């Protein structure tokens, strides 16, 4: 099959295929913007001077201080996780219709390899288009937002660009990654002239081995501070070892929570089947046990955002405790003021990033829920034809979504809090001494009398364990659950259309 024919067939299809391509383009665009923003922050040149020399051309301390740029870039890269998960959900949109199209191509004489390349090319071309548009938006935004203030300082790093190799890695790497992910998802699919079949999964339900990954992630985060103390002064080792621990621990914990959602779904299905008495719960129990990994696929991006948000809440609690300790120490020494609230204000930006991630994850959740309803429309229509009320089906969809979502969100909150607590277990201040003058300003200002009224105040060091941010965690969990409820409500709008008796004639 010639390359031109492959391209034409990849771009052909129904309206559902067009929607899948458009959503893939949008996902690739968002991921490109996040990646290029992170690389731009890392591309800021260090000014001449010592290691703490600041880039004075920026108004924001996150960009001005060199020690904070790595964390800022890491937070921007974390936004790509829900975006990539959204792309994965969009790739599943209209899967039954795409399977029928692949079977028709096999009937026309296409080989299995050509069919696989066709599906991979569709995703790769759409992702490449999205990354190219994202690059254009980034370059255009750089020109539009380059607005120095009266002092010549910039709000964003619009005066720098990542290297050509870094830009090419993002623009070309994301489509390659999307194409490889599509090939991986099609590994269990066999397209024959008679139809599309998938290898049956194992009948045994998931096992709770995901707890091992969660434990590895928590242990890795807890080891960051000891490792930093062990190699203190060896900047070459710390430069790659600490980021490696961060990335490995975060990925292990997130993968553990996502995989553990499959076990949660299967366990909830078993409990519902054993104790439920009403048809909606029993229908949901059957679906949860038949496909327990649907919860892992559906809630992956949302759970990743919740883990990141819970870890940020633990970090905020540490900063609050540290700030209070330094204020108390200043008061004991007879001085006013306290710690710089910069880190507390920075956490507001992190919370905003978490909110954006939850919104993106809600979009992916909505796509997955609608795709599941549309894919099973013949089964739903058959149930309605046999006398099952549509209200019963609606309640079964709610049961199926909320039953694994609630414990999975609680697990994600707990893991994120434990990760943050393992990284910053306690706030501490060292001992200090200060001179305090107990006389009037005139006597204290006179060198001849100042020493008579001056005394040395020794302030001992102190430690305090940060409080668990229950209120912050409750709001985060409520926001994630609200996102699930909203997407379920939108999905129920498609349920009425998908249960029409005409759907029984769908091929």
C-alpha cells in the first residue's frame, strides 16, 4: 500500500473519527504548550556572579531566582500528565466503528500490518498537527506577551527560547509517543475480514499488587532528604540523583494508585453483587467485575491530579508551620516580623495548576464515559426493549462511576499527603542569639550607655510536625468528586439517545 493511500485512508471516516482526530490535535497542542513553557523556564541564562545571582529582568521570583526554576518547570511538566491521559481517552473514542472499518479494509485485501500502520498513522498525523499548531501558538504568544514594564522587567520569559534540539524533541517526540501508544493499545486486537476480535482477558480478578508500587514511591520520597544530606556539597551528584528520586517516586506512586483502581473496581463490584438488592446496583456490579480496568483508564488523569494536589497541600502545611516557627523565634528574640511569605503565595499558583489539571482530567473523564455509553448502546437498547426503565439504567451508570471513584479519590488523597509528609516530615529552626537593648532609644543609640542596657538573648531551636491539612484535602476531594458528578450528568444525556430502539439495528 502506497504512503499516499495510507494517508487518505487514515484521514477518512465518520463524524466520530473526525471528533477523535480533533480531540487528539487539541490534546497534542496543550501538551506542546506545557512542554515548551517548561523548557523556556529552563532556558533562562544564569547571570554572571555567584550561584545565587538572580535574573533581574523578571518580575516574578519564580523566574528571577535560579533555585526555583527547576520546581517551576517540574510543575509545568506535571500538567502534561492529565493532557496525555486525555489524549489516551480520545484515542478510544469511536473504537467499535473504527474496528468495523479496519475489518472492512481487511476484507478489501489489506494485511494486518497495513491495518496497524493505518491506525498508528491516523494518531501520529493528528498529534503532529497539534504539536505544530502548539509551536505556532507558543511563538505567537511570545511576541504578543513581550511587554516590559517601566523598569524594563518582564512578567514571562519571552526574551528566551529553548534550543532547537529541545523544540524538535517536543514537536516530533509527542507524535512518536502517541503513535507508539496506539500500537501498544492495538497489540491485543486482531483485525480479520470477518471482524475485529480482542484476546480475552484473564478471568481472575486484579490483585492488590499495586500497593508495592505505592510503597516504593513513598519510600523513594522519604529517602530524598537523607540522600541530599549524604551528598551535601557534591553538586554534580545531587544534580541528577535528587531529580531521579523525585521522578521515580512520583511515577511509582501514581502508577500504583491508577493500577490499584482496577482492584478497587473489582472489589466494589464483588461487594455490590453480594449485598445489593436493587437492579441498578446489580447492573453496575456486573459491569465493574466484567471490566475492572475501565476505572483505571477512566480515572487515571484525575487521580494523578489529586495526588499532585494532595502533595502540594502537605507542602503548604509545611510552609505554614515553618513560617509560624520563625515568627515565634523572632518574637522570643524581641524582634518583629517573621518569615518571607513568598513560598506561601507561590503555593497559590500551584493550587491553580492543580485546578487546571482537574478540569483537563474532567474532560478526559467525560470523553471516556460518553464513549462507553455509545459503545454499549445496543446492549442498553436491548434492555430497554425488554422492559428495563431508562431510570434504572441511569442509576446503574451513576453506581458504576461513583462506586470506584470515591475510594480511589480517597486513596489518591492519602498517597499524596504521605508523599508530601515523607519529603517534609517536620519543620525546624536552629538556635540563635540576638542583642536586645532594654532602654530608651536615646540610651540605646549612645555608644557610651548602650552596652550597660544591652543583653544577649539566646533562642533555642525548635521542631514542630506540620498539621494534616484536612480542610484543604476535603476541598480537593470534593472538587474531584464534583468533576466526576458533572461528567456523569453529561454522560446521562447521551444515554437517552443511545437507548432508542433504533439502536438495535446498529451493525
